[in-house]
C-alpha cells in the first residue's frame, strides 16, 4: 500500500450481498474499503462476481438491475447509491465498461470529452480548461478534434476513459476495460490509469488480465463464488507461481510473460514449409496455401504480401500491431474483401473469391452477427442445408455433444453465453463441411479457464483434420494452441513490428 | 446527404478553443438558428405562386448565401443542378417523353418546388455539426427529451452501418435460403441495436445524463447583426414574392 | 433496501436511459423510413403508397420501442425525431410535421388508454402512427392546383395531366389512408411474429 495510507475512505462496502430474482446469490458478505488515491484490483474467474462488485459501487445496482436484491451497506463518497439519483453519484464516480463501441454518446471527441460536465451545467470556459488539463495529464492529444466513428476500438476506450476523467470523479470504476483491446491500446490505457492515480484519484479495476494492472494496484482482492476469498499485495501477486495462478483461474501477471511468443519460427514468408512435419494428416498439397497474398484497399495493399502454408491439422496464429490488418487478412482469405491480390488455394485447388466464401468459415470477433435462427437446433439445420432428419439429425446431435452444447437445442442462439455462441458458430462451420476455420480474436475477454478451453477446442479441431488460422493478441492463448506464427507487417513498414 | 453530411465531425474549431466556435469558413458565420429561419422562409415560399424570374432570383440568392458562408462549390453545384433540372422539366420530359417522363415528372417538379429548402438544408447540415444543431434547437426550446434521442439517432447511424456490413458478410459465408434472407438480416441487427441501447443507457446514466440541471451551451451560440440581417432579408423575400411574385 | 425508492422513481416519466433506447430504435425506424422516402421519388404511385410501405416494414422498431419504454412520449419522440431531421435537411416539412404530431398524439392516447402493454393497443397505435408519413405525398392534394399549373407551364402534354388527375383525385387520398392503416396492422402483426419467434425467446423483450 504505497498510496492511500491514512487517507479517507471513499468507497466502503460492508456486508454487501446480492440475490437475483431467481434466488441465486451472486455476492455474499463483501467487505471492501477503498481509500483516496488507492488502486484496488478485483480479480477472479468470469462469473465470480467481479462485475457485480463494480455495479454496487457505480450504482447500476440497484438503479439498472431492479431484479437484484441488495443487502448490506454501500457508501460511495458519503452517498448511498440506492438512495440517491444516478446523476448525483456521477459527480463522484466515473465508470468505464468493456465495450468501447457502446459507451460514447457524441459524434466528435471534443463533445464527448465535454459531455459529463455539460449535463451538469458547468460554465463552458471551465469545461474547456478541464479538458485541456485532462488531455495534458493523460497525454491524450491524439484524441482531440476527432470524429469518433473513425476511431479504433482502443482509441475509443481511451476517449471514454479521458471523458470520464474530465468530469473529475473521486473514484473510477473500470469493468474489464481491456477485454476488447490489443496490446498497444492496453499499454495506452495502462499509462492513462497511472496518470489518474498520480493525480490522487482512486481506481477500482475488475480484470483478469493481470499483467495489465498488476503494477498499478496497491492490492488485489480475489473473488470466488461471490465472496472475497483472498487479498494480495502486489508483491504476492507477482510471486504467484504459474500453477497457483492457473488454479485460481488468473491470467499471467508479468507483462514479459504475457507478451512472449513461445511458438516456433514464423510460417509466413518462409514459403514452402508445407513439407514441414505437420502430423500424419498433412499430405503434400493439402490445406491452405497463400502465395503473395494481400488485400488492397483504395489501391494500396493493407499488409505486406504473405506466403504461407497451413497444412490440415495445423494451427497458424497471426499476430500484428494495431492497424496491421489482421482482421482484413482473415476477411481476405474468407473472400469478403474485394481487393484481394495473390493466390489462395485449399487442398491444392486455387480458389476464386466466391469459392473462398464457400470453403472457409469465419468466426467473427462479435459472434452475434453470425447467428440467425430461432434455436440452436435450427441454426444447425440451416448450416447443414435445411435438413434435420435421419442422418443429418444424428450428425447434429453428435456434434452438439462434442462441443458441449447438448441440452441447449431449443434455446435461442442469442440467449447463449459468449463461449456457447462461439462453439455454435464453429458447429455450423463443421456441419456445412468447412475445413478451413478462420478465428478472429477468439479469446477476447476470456478468463484463464475459458481461454484454456478454447485452446483445447482449437487443438482438437485441428487434430480432426481442420486447417485453422487465428488472429489474436492473446499470447498466452497463442502459445497454447498454435503450431506456427505469422507476424503481419504493414505494407509500408517493411519488416514486422516488434513485440515482447 | 444524411448519411454523409450529418455524421461528419463538422468544421474543426480553430483558434485554440476546444468547444464550439462558429464555422469560420467564409465571410459569413451564421448561427444555426438563422439558417433554420431561412429554412422556414424557404418552406413558406415553396408553394407560393412565383414567376420563373423570381424563382431564379431566389435560387441565386441562396447560392450567394452559400458562397458567403464559404461553400462556393456547393453553390455552384446547386445552381448548375437547378439549370439541369429546369432543362429536363421544360425540354426533355415534354418533348422526348417516354417512361422516365411519366415516372419522374412529379418528383422532379416537387424537387423544383422545394429546391430552396434543399439548398438551405444542405448549407445548414454542412455548416454545423449535429451537436451544434442540437444546441441551437435547445435554444429554440425544443425539449431535451427530443434532442437526446435525436443525438443518439445520429450517433448510432455509423454503428448501424458497420453492424449491417458485418451481418451481410456473415450471411455471405453461409448458404441462406432466399426466403429467409430478410429475417436473417433483421434479427441480428435488432439484437445488436437492443444491446447497444442497453449498454449506452448504462454508460450515459453513469455519466449523469439524467441530471435535471440545464445543460451548458458548449457551442457558445449567439445571434449577431449578420444573423438578423439574413433573417430580415428572408422575411422580405417572402413578403416580396407574396406581393409581386407573379404566378406559376 | 432501496426497493421503496426504486418504486417511486419508476414512474411514467421518461428518464435519460429511456430517451437513449428510443433514440436507437428511432435510428432503425428512420433508416426504413428514409429508404421508403427515396423509393417514393421513382414513381407518383410509389409516392402515394410510400406511407403504406413504410408502415408495412417499420413495425419491428416501433413495437420494440413501445415494449422497452412503456411510457407516454415514446411514440411522439419517435415521430418528432425524423420530422426534425427532414426539416433540418431541407425536405419540405410543414405537412409532414403537422400530420406527424397529429398521428403521434392520437397514438399516444391509444397507448395510454390501453395501459401501454397491450398488443392490440400498440398495434392500433402503430397503424395510426403510420398516418404521420402521409404528410409527405399530401402536397399532391393540398397543393394540387399549384402542381398542375406548374407541370402544364413546363409543357407536359394533356395525357400526362389527365394521368396526374387520376393519381391525385380524392379517391386516391382515401386509398392512401386506408392502405396505410391496413399496412400498419400487417406490419405490427409481422413484428409480433418476430417477437414470438426471436425477441421474447432471446430474452430481450
């Protein structure tokens, strides 16, 4: 506890419990004090109750979750969130959430920065002064004077953070703020949080990406099953062995570890590696082969041309800095980009763009866009060509079993959890006989256990003969399931960006 | 026009101020309320009887206003398009005829009638950001309960476009029977709109959108002599057309 | 604790969060509406039956907004926002504005009378709401003489003017309102189908 000793308490939860309408106890006997200037990390598995704690502090419980029964006492800067209006609380608490796309309110970044103070009726010169101060303190000059819709996800998240900070809250509550960000955006956000802490504000972060926040925290509380089960000092956090950490369901603490590539040399550029020992399934000429492949937008190639071979049974991980065109790369292979150049061939057959769309399956980062039916079963039937009788039915049943989706046949796809949606999308790909699987950031926002599950699934699919290309910024994940790594370089940039 | 013009960031403020400030593109920098006044005048003029000369004068006048506000290319474009429109209506449709004439005479005639509105609207939209227009409407006592949804609507258009593109891509990767295409497109779109509505409500509420205090006018709107002059000229134009406009 | 306060604040008054929800669904409504508006330029008959087409297609955003924000004002805002946008972008709006306000007020009364949660009530409100867009082709009748005079001055033949008379006679006006109302009922019915099949099952309405 470097900071915050003997300072006033700004957030105090005592004996806080939450029960859902269905009687499930999601928080139980939480006692947590946050002092001024302190940074508290709330860690634990997905579903442990991390987010619920943040909601108790920023007033979303009870204000937005009327079905949740709250007990115990919550005090935030002297206010009781359940007895005051949200706008009163807003003067003391600032919140940043997971999804950068759905938190900004204005079309331009300057209006967004002003938004919080504007609704309060603060004089315009005062607002301007505070924006200038914040931008200066956070080093956020790149965010000024922008059209928000043209900003990247990382920039949007930094903008949200800066906008919240302009309103000068005493406490900032961050709920998995990095779930959708890449490494460089995470770094930017990290530095911005450090600046806010240096200014004496308190920060509460619910995260499982420990490397991102471990060095900022004064302490970390581990939540399991809705209870605080353990408290760590930063030293204790860093001293956790990998094994202990994994048992607790936590992601790597040390940035050096989280950001290290352990997979063998890049498959890319070293063309003709298809002969490489790739398991017994890899016959010569089978699988995906890219030659001088790139995608042009507005006449300019987005990334330097790629030569790569991904035999059946192997997994290629694609890395690259922000804006290197990782998603565009996948979309190009899937035949979704008009300006694709070079050649894509699968199992020895060169594919035209339209054939790419019939051969590849793309699991998008936001999988909600690709589920269309009114039940899991019908989604599968749609994928298999509208039939769900006899042989088709038994195939669907078997596959749902292997993908841990049994018993969910009648559920609406949108009512599934994120992981279930992802697996359903994979099921559809397999049912329509796609053996070229493209995964875009399949582990964004996942905790350790779920990341490991996805890594196992990827491995299993590859072992069953699929050819997998995945784009990720999650190196822990990459190290677990990829055979080869391709570092995508910007077209102009020459050699690949640095990492680790 | 709506997708492009209104979602753009608008003129970048200059001179060290971060917020507001008038667009400083041309000789005239008008308050959005002034242009709304001109729009009202243009609406009044739309279905008043007026001779071709009067109509031409009015188009040139609004073109001049666009020029003075620094939108020279817009003015030239509108005047040229007006000439083309008149050519089509007076020469091509009556003398060449064909299916196009039956189809488009009405809509082109309507476009001719509301041409001044279109010109002024284009000027208003490209001169002011959505935020500025909404601030102007707030000054005109349009309640926040309309202006907040208005802002959200515009803020959501770019997202909507992105989501729609993603869904179309996802659909093109699956073989979806033609009969259920519409449903397959609409359902994820509506789902995503619903979750955006929920998440955005939470974020905005946490930032104090429900604060009943009157919002700051961060656009620093003010009516100046030039604004009143333009309004007066518009009113005079309406009066003049009413009295001496001639018929058509 | 906190529940008693919760009850009192959960009034019929629109809160910030409701306004945002309405804004998002209005964006969806507006897109449908705008596409119909563009189509209506293609042919006079398309213009006359544009409100019906709009009513047929825009049921989902309307019904969802009503389901999500069962308070007074939802429909009025949903009508006023597009009207404002059309005003700002220089479409000729006095008639749209007038029709829209009238239709929305009636729709609000219907919703209030049916306590905001009844499907039949919302359907009826939606069918009435559709009249708002009838303000767009209304100049055909309201400014009939001005139109005819101008088209004649532009030199169109008598055949065309005769055809125009059929398109702009009072019977067509009645037909426009009737089809719009019926299309509204059908549009709401389509929306209900989507609710049953998807939205309720997915837990969002």
